[in-house]
């Protein structure tokens, strides 16, 4: 299309003659004004984002990874109880738990000091002096219940019977019998226990069922405890399922004592362990053949540990607990392993155990069918906590599998949204910043942390699909941090590919595109990658797509990229490389004797690169300096023309139309040694092929190029010779504003030559122009102005309005009069901004030329 501006008058000796409107008389305007006023002369191009197929299997590294299998951590591995280290499971203090021998001492102390009170209360024969009962007495009694409740009950009731039979028996004898019986009980249990000391608690408990424990607390011995509690509600209702405070400890107080003191924290933990936790561990050892029951027991165990504030590293019985859980890993069940992983992670294991449990989580998440149970069990919280707290260098391999598991989760829409809501993006960017700041290429951990960075960037690529995630990525400065990683990992194709895929997705959105454009080094990095991986189509096409997005709307980005050293040469080199690949592919198809496939569903890989590469050139040409330089580049113009030579619009529509659009943009610039001007006739011949196609988009694009090229007399002659003008006049009936605008551009330049003006009337062009003015004038003042300029050129030698315009003379007169009536044509009911826009173009574009044309017609109207 062609936009002509201004009307100049030149003086001769005898006459004053208005010069025709045509493109070569360039008015004195700034480049920005020209670009802002030009409609459809210089146009940016859009294209689809490169397609990335979904991996058919979840793997630590995708099938297209550049890492050799021997140089990367495995995605598949065996995991057993032996994978865990039981020695690491001790409490953080490093103090070993005392063996169970101290239990007998504790029981002996109980019987030696307080058994008379216990027995007397049970038999109802002793009135306790509560002033003499210590708090420790109550605790000893409860602990005794946990270790040897059966022995205690048997002895108490045997003594009751013995007392009835021997009322004169003395208390020392009774106490001695109890002590001996208790010692025998514990000794017998120890003799049948093949496990080490740390395991004896579980074995001792084998003789105590949950029902027996509850009966004991509710029954005879329980009454003793709760008599000590006075009116306390908490002491009145002893129940193993009662609520235990989570953070402040078990704040049971024994009322009636002179000094009310809080029970020691370690003793609280001891009591809670035996009453709430130990029975569950017993169930876990007992029901190994029932997965459902094991899962339920694990759920109860996690709740109990959380309730008793026993999660973490400072729990004394941690080693016993973890040993039991590690053994269950051998059971091949993902639901059970999920429960186990959650508890083990919550226990804050480290070293080998952290690595093993992260592998366990990875193994669970690798199976897409587990996504449902993962959602329900909130494994994500535990994994995010690992990322947040664990040392990067010390546990880099564990973090690798942890991040890999999270990457798999991000493939699920529900879990992905959960990540965004939990602030995972900020955590990921912080982790990336640590990797970027703490490693150099010669560091030991550089390649190992590169494996972790692959998982991290792959996760961010998935998150880029979510609108809330995109906003967070922009706000958190993801663009600059990703550029840092890209610069440091230029040799790591996997990391580069994932970062480029992130940019490819996000640069489709204006806000992120602006943020990326502000990262000044991104252009250098993109050029470096293009030169380094020139034949890696999957990487090249995405970088080119990003550059196309950056240069589509941002004039500063166009200028900055164009000024980068070697930018144009890199684009030319890529163009040449993929043009040759496309030619080779076509040649191979012909040699195989296959028929050419018309209208293929998708472009080939080489074609897709060329489409997006030409788009970058078209967008760059919007900038005056870049456009003028590209128009003067013989190699670029030659490659664009070559596309029109060997490709038809049926072979690859987008490629051919993009090439024509770019030629149109470059033909706008009138520079010395213009390569477009040098090849204008050859370009016209190639456009004729496009003009004669059945593709309407291709036809319109060809007409636009002819609109600029028709400023040259050689092209005008070519148009008449090939009868292209008839086709152009016919396009005025398209009832499409853009099509009419392009056609008017060609006709305007044809009417500059007085020898060609008559052709406009012969083809019925005057009537069609008047119809277009009537149809589109009030809504498109630029088009109306262009029509008036064409009619002005056409009527330069007018002698009579009737003979010049024929039967359309009166219609044109009335139409121009009405269109120049401001009150009539400017709709003041419109939005003010829209009304001002219409008024601006009406006053500046349409009114000056329409008034002159109307005056000419009126002065020659009979």
C-alpha cells in the first residue's frame, strides 16, 4: 500500500499547475511522524509459538537431553530399607538413649517407696496422706503402668487376696514380694528379647493391648491417679484419645500438692510416647500384610507426632521411630511410601537418609497416576520445606531429586496452582540466585548444580503457563535472574533450552516482554546462543521467536538489537543455513518421487525457522535506521526474493506472505543503493505469481508491494503490460477497507502518468472509487483522502466535470459536499477520544484535498 502526503504547487512561466500526488515527492516530516501516519505501509508480523511436545514419560532428564546417561544422575533406581542409615537417626544432641535396664530401677523405686499407698488405695483399706505424696510418685506410677502393667495388676490383686487370708501379715513382706515379682517379670521379658536395647520398648509392649491399657486407666489403678487430681476436669477423664497440646507441652498439674510444678518436658515426652505413639508403632510392626491398615496407622502416627510436638530432630525416641519406618520402605506400595516419605521428611533427616527419602518422593511423583493421592497428602509442603532449609552444597543431590519430584508435580494443574499459592516461585528464584551466586565454572559443584538447575528451569517452564505465576515471575525479577543463569550456563544445552522455552512462553505477553527488553544483555546472549547452536533447530527457532516478540511492539528493542555487533550478519547466516536445509528437503522429496503435498498442515522445521526469522526482519524494518540499512543489504533482499522464487503460497502460505510483507516494508525506504530498487522488476515478476494465486491474503500482500513499487515508471509499465491494473480495479469491489486502500495506492501512482489515466475510466474505476468513498468515507478518513488524491491526479487536465467523471459527476459533487460538513459527518455522540481521532484525520488528511477536488469539480460543472 502507498500513502501519499501533501500537495505541492510548482510555477512555470505561463501557468500554475498543481502537481499530482505521488510517493516520490517526500514531505519534510520526521521519521516517527511518517511511521505513525503510514497505514499498512510498514507492518509488524505475528506468528505462532513453537510447539513443544509433552514428554510421554516423567524422567529426571527428558528424552532430548544433551547429557550422556553416564554423566547424569539416574531417573530409575532401586530403593530399600538398606538405603537408609539407622545410625544417622539419633537425636541431634548426640546422646544415646539409655538401655531399658533403668526401667527395673524405676519400677523398684516405685514399689519400694509408694507401693503401700497404691495397694491400700486399690483395696480401700488406706487413707492416703496427700501431703506426703510427691509429684514424682504420680509420674512413676504412670511409667510403671506402661512398662509392666500386667505384672503390677497381678501382684496387687494377689496381695489383696493374701491380705484377706493373712490379715496379720506385715507390710515389709508385701513390699518384698512385689519387688521380686516385678523383677522376675522384667527379667523374663529381657531374656526373650533378641533385639538391642533401643528396641526393648516395643517388645515390652507386646504384652499390653490397647484395651488393657484403657481398662487400667479407667479402672482400679486409674482411680488412684484421679483421686490425686481433685476436681480437675482433665484428671477426671483419662482417655488415650484426649487432646494433647501441640506446642506448650503437656500441662497437666497435680492439684492438692503444696507446690504446683509443671511436669518436666522430657517426662512429658516419655509419657506421650508410651501412651500415644508406641501403640501405633506396634500396629505398624503387626500388620505388614495389610496396606490399607498400614496407611491408616501412618496417618495416625503423623497426627500423633504433630500433636506431641515430636516432629523434627530433637525427639529422643527418633531413632526407634525411624528404624520402624525404614523397614516399611521394602513394602512395594506407593500410597504407603507416600505416607512414610511425609513422616520421614518431617523428622528432618539429613545426609544419606535425606537423599533416600527425596528419591522415595521422586519415585512416587514419577507415576502420574499418583497425582491424586499426592494432592490429598500434601507432600508438596514437605518438599518445599527441604528446598527452603537444606544446604545447597551439602545436600545438592537430595535437592536434585526433591526438585525433580516438584517438577513432576508441576505437570498437574491442581498441584501447579497449589505451588503458586504457597509462594513456591519466590523460593525457586531464591534457589536459582544461590546457584548463580555461589558457583563458577571451575568449581567442583558446577556441573552437579547444573543438574539441579535443569529441574528448576523445567519447573519454571511449566509454571509459566499460569497467569498468576506469570505475574509473580515479573514482580520477582525472573527475567534478569534467568539471563544470569543463561550467561553462566552457555555450554549447558539443557539449561539453555529450558530457559529459552520459559522466555518463549512469557515473551508472548506484553508485560513480560517489556521486562525482558529491559535486560540489556539478553540480546548479546541470544546472539551468542544462535552462533553457538546454529543447527539446533529447537533452540534456534525459540530464540528467533523471542526476538520477534521483542521487536514487534518495542521500538527501543528494535534499535538495541540492530545495534548489537554482528546481529544482521547472524540473521543472514541463519537465513542461508535454513534456506539450504529447506532446499535439500525439497530435493529429497523429488528424488523419492513423492507427489508434492498441497496445503500441508504444518510447516517443516526449516520452514518454521525461516518464517520466524523473516518476521524478525520485518519487525526490525519498522525502525527508520534499521529499515534503511536492511533495504540496502543485497544479501537480505536476495534471500527474500529467493523465497518467492522457489516457494508457492500453496507450499507454505505463512512463509511466502511473510517474505512479501518484509519486501513491502523495505520498499518503503528510498535510500541510495537500495537493493529493493535494484531488483524491482524481478520482484514484480515474483509478485505476479502471488497475485494470480487463489490465496486472498497473498493477493492483498502483493498489491501492497505494487503500491510502493509503482512509484517507479518501469513498474507502472510492467503493470499495464501484464494487465495488472484490471485486477487492481476489480479489487475495489472487495468491500474491504484494507483491500481498497491497497488498490487505491496502485491506482494513485498510475494516474501520475497522463497516458495511463484513461485506463481508469475504461475499467469502470471512477464509479468504483466513488462507491468506496460513499461506503467507507465517514469511518475511514485516510482511505477517503487516498480516493480523493487519486481522483485529483486523474482530473488534472479536466475541461468538463461531466466528460471527466461521466455519470458519477453529480454523485461525487453531492458526496464531497456532505463529507465536508463537519456537523454532519463527525458524530459527537461517540466517545470523546474516538471523536477526536476522527476529527484529527478528517481535518489533516481528508479536508484539504477534498476541498480542492470539490472546488475543481464545481468550477468545471455546467
